[in-house]
């Protein structure tokens, strides 16, 4: 029979809250401005970003906002939404 591994107990005061963990995840998954053009159509990146944001809204007791972010995450995954064109590209200023 394998031995069970005992992990050291940590001080509860030092452990991050669930909300702090969700916020850290959302920050990590957020697409940075420098990566926008590279990742704007990456369905996994966009869905992950929206799902993490939904979790933050849910934990902050904003279920309507959470639901909207989950719908967007689902849309990225089921291909019912796609990235809009970049507003700074493709248009020329008339002289």
C-alpha cells in the first residue's frame, strides 16, 4: 500500500483568498496590448480570458456580468463569435 504524503500546514492568514486567486488568474490570462494582434483570434486564449473574468465577477457578486463573460467564452469555443477588425487598421483618414 503506498504511503500518503503529508503536506506541511500553512498559516491561513498567508493563504490568498479565492477572489485573490481568481484575480491573479484573470490577470495572467488577460491579453496584453503587445500581444493583441497575435492573439485576437486565438479562440483558446480569448475563451480563457473571458472565463477567468467571469469567475472574478461571480465572486464579486455580479452574476449578470459573469454570465455575459461566460457567454462570450462559450461563443469563442463554439465559433459563434470572432474577433472584430482592429479599429486602427484598414481605414484611411481623408486628406
